[in-house]
C-alpha cells in the first residue's frame, strides 16, 4: 500500500503517426523537471516497425550512454521474429503483453531521480505509435517491497553467445551493490532441446555455497519436461516460443518471488546438465546437497562460454526456424561426399575391379574376410553399391535418436534493481 501525498504528479504522452528514418535515433519522449519518479507503463505500436529489429534506449538522469538499451521483442520475453510471434498473439500478463499485430506493452517500474529520455531506432523506416506514462514523487514498489530511493533498474545482456554442451554462461555479475533480481529472458537456438537440462544457480553476497535456483531450464521458467504442453503466458513466467527442433524463448519475473542481495550477486546458467553423480559441477539429486565443490573451485575449473556470433555466411538468408533444417541438409551433403569417396576406395581395395558387377553372394563371401571392426561399416556400404544411397534410413533414424546437444546460440536479458 502506498499513501497518496500532494507532491505526487502523473505524467503521460502519446505519439500518433510518428515516423522513424533508417538507422536514426528518434526521441519519443523526454522529461526533465528535476523531480524523482517512476515510469509505470509504455506501449509501442507499428506494423513491421515495432518488432525484433527495433532498438529502444532509455537514458536515466542525463546519461550519455543509455543504461537500458534493448531490442523491443527481447525486452518483452520474445526471442524470435515477428512472423513466428504473430501466430501466438494476442496474449497479456500483469507486466507485459502482445495484444495485436504491432501492439506491445509493459508495465515495468523504471525509477529516475530527476529526468529521463526514451528513444527508438531501427534499420528500416516506418510509422510508429507510442504511449508513456508515469508518476513523479512516487515510491518504487517491487511486489510487496518498497525499494530505496536511489534504486536504478539495470540490464545485463548476452547476445548470440555460441555455447558447447556443459559450458557455463554468466547472466549477471554484480559487485559492491545491493539489489533484487527483477526479470530473466532467455532465447536459445540449437539442433535439439537437450540444452534445457541446464540448471540455474547463483552466488549471493560472497558466499562460497551454491544457491540452486532450478533443476533444469524449463523448470526455472515454471514448466517441465521440455515445455511439453507448449507456449504459455503467466504473470510469473511464460514461454513465448517453442520448436522441438531446438528453438526456445521464455521469461521469468521475480516480483512475487523476491531474490535479493546486499553485497554481491552472480547468476549462472549451464548449457545442458546432469546431476552431480554424472557430471562435474552438476545439480544436486538429493538433500542434503551432495555437491562438494565450492565457488572458488567452480570458477577455477568449470568451462565457460565466450561471447560471439554465428559467422555472417551461416546467418545469411536463414530464418531462426529454418536454421536447424538447413544445417541438417548441409551435413547430409558433406556426408554423401565422404560416402562416395569411401565407396570408390573400398570397392577397389576389396574387389580388385570396381567396374565389375558384384553379386549378393560375392559380397557375403568377401565380408567374411573383413575384420570384425569393419563389418558394420561394410554393411552400410553395401547399400551404397546396390542402391546408390549415402546411408540407410534406419541408420539415419538411429543417429538422429541418439544425437546429443551440439552448439547452442543463446541470448539473455537479466534485469536487476540495484541500490
């Protein structure tokens, strides 16, 4: 509950038929009265304009570089493009929503001490509509906590980090500050969903003990079993996109589930995982915590991801949804070339004359002379001789079934109130 006082003053502004020029940062609203306050709501609209390519910057208290600098969709828990997202709308929650083609909003509480400015930019031109609302001399309420007057909302980002299985990614690393975790968004792209095995963990206020936040990635976002019931949008967490081919975007709020710190805070996610009996630095499988490693051992010995992006030629002309399929086609082409080269050498080595027709009986007789280590390979090559195929469908299905998680590209947004 907040008591009303005469110094409170609401403000609001709207833009109709505004225009964005390509790669030009346009001011949407600026307020400088010298009074502290809180932004309470923002709404963005524009078909083919307010989408995954639109960049919003919020400058707090005369900043020269915006402390809140984000892609519009990712800030609202949406990890992929508008074509994919439009299949899921409308949806709305307490803190954010996407209610129409081009209509997206949030009610994030963004505090300022005396002034702020909001800008937008994008690679192409287009028309926009915008609303911003807030109140001066209004306390910052986070759930049922009243936060200190000097609180600021900070955003920590990882963009297109390519991770190997079992590598760790730092979502936030804060020193010499108190605060509260507000929101985490994760968008990941891989060849399958095994990366969802990754547990989320934290180290709070310099403690050497691990604070376990989840037993898996989908568990962290309040779902289970690789999000087996599909997308959902709730106040505390949601899944905005899912493809079993390996695409996921999800969000989690901590307003009703406060996670606070007084000195320092480290938040970590792992790309795939298992319990501590099977992998080093794995998740606990029972109570008391069977993990014996300390934070120092973890930082000294675990494998960590390095920031990076897909090479340009791999991303060119590939949509997020098509990437796993096209990578699969490329792999099959490479495999077919290797198969053909092996076939020619194999026939000449074992059968003398590669042009001679080979009967099934001859193949069986020759097969008995081959060492046990080559038998399975020979059976695969027999199909090549007889049918001209690179590999059998049965082997392909078996290979696909037993496939493990490969490289995963991850983008994360972590919003934290700090004071």
